[in-house]
């Protein structure tokens, strides 16, 4: 009988708990969460905002799931301190929970830029957009007359704008970059997305930032870096996230930008593991640079691997590359790997109205792709990136036609069909 | 020539209420009758290319297709009917010999349908095959004049070479080339399971098929394609093909485009070259010459394989058969004028040869009269359509029958008579790999087994009804037959009485 | 666990499996109605293989991986593995984010026309044998255990 403790009830934490239970039927598994809700699909909060997802469907698994796996979840409980010597965690309720194996899956928090006169504690109409609670609060606050300003034209900001669309009077998205989703897309792809969203009368103020807000108990006006000012009833700050490393750092665990882990997801301290958005992962495309990836599939994978390893397995976590699948008002974007033109020996772009198909090839390997509204077999591309498949060994030139499973030789296909391990 | 008198033979009707535009018909029609019009996003039809093979009709998941005779009529004329006119249009356009496939479709009498079988009533008991043993096994080959036994009842007579059939039905010669590899495999596997034989035809035998050797008859024809010592020894018996019912007196022609790697290897000819079988065997101009070939083959196989000789049913079949027996054949195969073919000149197919029923009766009669009937077995072919045709053939004097058309129909042939185009949509008479694939031997050999097993049951029922419990007892028992709608001459040739006599 | 295995040497590329897959996904299982009344996505894909002289085909559908990437990529919890090992998608929960399509190494999950959900093979788990297998005219797809399939390959 061991005691497993998991801090964080997100994708990494829950997948870890499931993995632990798969290998260890009897030990106790506890999850501590500072949120008041059971495990929910975090990216669904914009769908909740729009009304597409009803409250009962936001939960990732039902109650029965935790019961059948005998996983105990302590909601609304914050881990205050980790004592790695005594092997216990002090909670906000003053409880000390001891563990044999600990997983830190604390995720990330919104980054709040410096904006003159902005005060989250005082102003009641400013929001971040990362949790279900954020979304509930925002949904309660908006009216048909709301003039909404969103700081950040990244994935979260744009999804927030989509969630709000049709429910408010106006939406303005402000970003310092020259394009939307600057961390994911090049200008040409970003323009397609931006144009599409602009058709819904959502305004973009790019290459600008909000430098000042007016209003005491609530923000009433924002001032941009070019001096322009306009009315604002709701301000959503979605300029990015930062990994939650303080708890680990204070416990003496090695951290840089994120928590440092070895290839088995163990931190610098024995029996303490970390996974998900709070850790630094090895980048598939760079041997030195460890990066923090805030990606759902990555969090699930790392959680599962950490979970298995906490029960004594020795599974190596794979290197990570960026991947995103997201839609904006029916326009579907799927991308993975390195997509910037600067690092490639061949970029193949096939674009028509509202459609784009871009492959980034380097040294006979596919290193990245962007597909807009052209997505049926995207996973095969992802596999080619992941497996570092030599493109010259394939049945045809992948830039010459739509990809299919027929890109592999008959022997390779048979092998893959019989293996079908899935994996990480 | 832009002026084309030809009009479609068939009309393809698509029920728009049922068609779901799934394009299965488009993918399946090798003649490109069905096609997808991208501009209008709809599946369309070109009637003129349709051969009425029913592939699309069969595979259409909503049964939205019907094929009918093209409703265009010529002015009614009993003599210059539409077919006669259209043939002239075709020949005047191309200057070519008209080609046809499968057997003679013309309305000549079908004697099987003018003969009826007997059954036991009161004075002799009928037999229930479900309760009592019933033998449908036959033995092919020479039979001894008489049997000698020693004092202890032990057989002293040395028995000649024989092969045994569990059912008196075999699959006719259809060459690899004229039919597909998968069709061959289906026939071979079915023959093995049924305890009967299939025939290689004159295309040689792929080494892959040697494993079915004990159920294989290897053919030697005028082109001698694929004939070598190993081949001769691979089968259970050898058949010398002199003639074929569909095209007596002429040879064969496998177009070069059907001679791919595999066909080339089994036929021992270069890839892409036409395989032309001469009309005669150039070493056979007499019965004596035939005897030489028969014994050459026996010599090559150490006198271990019976040798059959196959002839087409023609005017002097009885006399020819007598000669063939005297030349030393162990079995004589007679192929009637309705026998099928992959390709034959239409005029030959429709106008040369005689009905198998009459040839069979004449030959059996002649051999008996000459006292040589037991020297060899008599096998008939040329449109045996069902089990009652088999029983009637045996009552007329046959030992066994060959089926070709019936076998390919079991494999999916819909008698569209277009084998010669090489684009058989059912994967039978084609060498295109994507079409050959459509005939899955795993499925199709079972259909052949089903067919022959069903016939075997029916044969037993018919025998039992006549009070006969072994098919050997029916052979040549013409008293079991009565004619209807026949004139006196026909009855005389058939050697049967009129119904009521 | 039984899965659908495709035999390329037998596949005609007729795409009847796609027709019957769509039919299987329609309540009344009537081919005409399934295609006329509703735009249903087939969860089986027929692909072409171009050889030097010929075209061959094979059908492909979800392989129900041991450790499915699609489940871990799913943001809504719609994708799950049932107790029989069948990977299924709950269309009530699916929001059509296509994360599963992004990671499926076989490329066999398809976006539905409504853009709000995806289609994938569930082996017709709710009613007997897979429809595509039952209706393949050439036995080119079979419902087999892995061992049986290996023996036939």
C-alpha cells in the first residue's frame, strides 16, 4: 500500500491518477485541486461561454469514473507547501497530507502585463480566461450592450472572442504582434484567420498594446499605445500563461522557466514527479533548449507517463513539438511542428480562398505543417514529424498530392496496422 | 468515320429516387458505361457501351439500376430482323469478321427439352436416396471385355488405367489466358473438394497449380502451348483437343494483349505475342497419326495416364469416334454445337456443328454396334445446363459430362457474350489484374462446390425415381427416355421411343 | 479483440463499405434513407495504391490502438475506450475541435459536415458484426482476431 498524491486536477493530474490505478489496484490516490470543479475540459471554457457546451458536458469524466477507480479528489484545496523530507504537503485548509510519491501538475497561470491603472482586485469588469470559473464569471457579466476589449490575439484571446460573439455589442482584440496567433502562425496564415474573424465584425488592433485603463471600481475606457482611446465595459486579459513553479521552487526543487524533470518525469528530488504545463520539456527540434509547452495532449501524455513511472515503471517521455487544432467560426486550423519559413529546406504552400496547406520540410524530414480548412488526414503528417520519417522512403512525394495511409509501403502499412500501439 | 449506324443494344435506367450517387457503378464498370460528371456532380450513363453484364445491377446497394433491351425498333420484318441489319452495319463499318463469345444462342432445337425421364410406379419400386445407398461414382477409361477370377474369387484380370469421378460431372477445358488465374484456382479447388476434374485447356499449367494435379486433366492442343514432360505428368489424365463445339474446324487465337508475364510463362511464348492455335494439328492427318500422338503421350508419361481425345460434334462424328477409339483413346470427348468459347467467328459459332444429343446417341450406337463401346469412355459437353441434362445424357449413353458455361455462370458469368473484349466485369474472362481481383477464389470455389453438390442430390433423386441405385446402371439405358415434339427421324437417331409408346 | 482487417489483394475499390458504413450510422439502416435524408460521414476510408501498371485499393478504419493518442488529445472527454477495448466518440460531448484528427497516425477520424463533431469506426458495436464487413462483395475486409488476421496476411 502506497500513498500517491497529485497536486493538480487537470489533464496531467488525472491521466497520472488513471495510469497509477492501472498498475496499482490497491494503493490510495489523492488529487488536490485549488479549483472548485471536478476535472473539466479546460479548452471547453470558450464553448461554455458561447453556449455550445452545456454545464453538464464540460466535465471530462463523470463521477462514476472517479468512484470506480477509487480516486479521491479534494476540491477547493490549495497546496501551500511541500516538505520533501517528511514527504508531506501542507494544504490551505491546514491539513498535512503525506505521500510516498508526489506529482506536481500545477499547470499555468495567466500572465498579467503591466497596464497603468489596471487592478484585478478592485476593478470588477476585468477578467482572465483560463478557468471554468473565469468563464462563468464572464458569462454572468456580459450583456447585449457590452463593449468588450480583449488583450491578446493568441489562441485564448481569439477563442474568447468567438465565445463572446453574438452576445455582446462589440469586440476589439488588441495585440502587440503584427498578426494573430503570432506564436503559432506566420503572417500569411495568420492573415487568413484574421480576415475570417473580421467578417464577424470583430475588430483587431495589431502592433499595439493597452497602456492604460480608466475607471476605479470598473474599467470604463482603454488607451492604446498609439494614443487611441475607446470605451470598454469588459476587459479580458489573455496575453499568455506562465508555468506555476513557485510551489516547487520553494520546496527546493530545480526550476528554470518551468519545473526541471528528467526523461522519466522525475524532478530533482526523488519520488517527486512533475508533468504538464508546469514543466520544461525536451523539444524535438532542439537538443539544448528546453521549452514549456502548454498543450493538452502533451499534458495528458506526460501525466500518464509520470503516473506509470510513479508505480515503478521506467517509461521515457518523448520529446515534444508544438501542435494545435482549433477552429474559429467554422474555420479549422491544424498545425504542428516548426512552421516558420526560416528553418526549412522547402516550404510547399497550396492556398485558395480560406484554405491553406503548408508543409515545412528540412533535410528530407517533415518538420511542420499548417492546414487551414484542409484537415482530414492531418494525423499522418503529425506521425511523419514524430517518427522523423525519411520522406524519400515514402511511396510518393508528400507535396505532390493529398496524403493518405498509402504514403507508406505495403509492408510498413501491415506493420503499423498490427502494431497500433498508439503511444505518446 | 463520323457517320455511325450502330445504335446501343441496351438501355441503362437509373431510378433517381433510389440512386444515392455512391459511384459504385462507376467504379465497377470496366466498359465505362457509368461515369461521374464533375461539372454537374452527378452519375451519368453511356448506353452505347453497355454489354448487359449486370455487374452494376448486382452491386448497386439500392437496386436503383435496371438494364433493358434498347427500345429502338426497326420496321417489323421476319427476314430482315434487327440483328441481321445491325450485323451488316457493323461489318460495313469495320470490314471485319464478326466475333462472338459463349455458345450458339440461335433458336435451334434443344433436344434435352424434348426428352422425358421415366419413373417407377407399382410394378417396380422407386428408391429413396435419403434412406438407401445411391452411387453416382463413375470410372473413366477402358473397361475389360470380361473379368476372370481364380477359385478363391480373386480378380485375375489386369485392370486398365482408370480415373474415378465422385459425380459424373467435370469442368471443361478453359485455358489460363481465356479465363483468369482466379477462375482457374476456383475450378481447381472445387474439383479437389468434389473429387472430380477440371481441365487446363490449351494454355499450359502454372506451377502453382501442380498441387491440384490429381484433379487436373492436362490438355494438348494444336498450338502445343505449355506442353512439356512435367506438364503431362502433372495431371491425372491427358486430353488431346482436336476440335471445339463452338468453332469446329478452326483454331484459336489469344490476342497478345492478354499474354502477360504469367500467361507467357505457362504458355511458353513471349510476352505480348499472339497465341495462335492452328486449325488442325499439323502432325495429324489420319487416325494413324492420332494413334501416334496418343502413344507418344502415353510413352512420355510411362503409360500411367489415360489419354482422352476431344472432338467437336460434326456430321460424321460416329465414324470419327470409331476411329478415335481404335487409335487407342481411353476416353472420347464430344463437344456439341452449343458449347461455349472465349471468342469465335459468329458465323462459325452459329452455323457449324450438330446438336450434342444427336451426336451422342449416334456415337454410342455406332460403338456398340462395332463392339468397341467398352474400349473407351464417352464424355459429352456443349451446354449441359442442369442435373436433368446430365441424367438424360447418361441415359443416352454418356459416361460423364463436362460443364463449361454452367461452371462460369456459377462463378458470376451473366452470359453477356463479351469475353472477347477481355474486360469481363466479373473477373472471369479477363487478365486485367483489377478485374481478376473481383473473382475471389475463396468465395467462388464454394459456389462451384455448392452447384455440383446440388446437382448430385438431384441426380440421386431422379435415379431413385427410376428405381436405379447406381448411375452406371443408367448408362445407355434409353428405355428410360421418351421423346416429345420430335419427328420419326429424330427419334430414330436418338434411339428412343415417343412418349406413350 | 476482434478488429476489421483489410486484404488489399481482394479489395476492388468499389467503396460499398463506405456506403454501408454510412448506412450503419443511420437509425433505420436503410441505405436510401441514410443517404438521402442526412449527410453522414463514412468512418471507413478506401485508399488507392498506384502500382507501375495497376491500381490497387485498401480499406482503412480505426485500429482501436492499445494506447490511443486520440483519447489523450481529446479536450472534451468525448473520446473514450469502452470495456471491450473499442475506442468510441460520444457525439454529445464532442465539440469538433479535431485534436483527435491532429494526432491519429492512421488518419481515420473524419470531421462531420456539421463541423461540430467527428466520425470514427466503432466496429458497429451497438449491433452485431460490422456492416462494412457483412456487405463487402469480395470478402476484402474481415472481422478477425489479430492471430487470425496474421495467419491470412
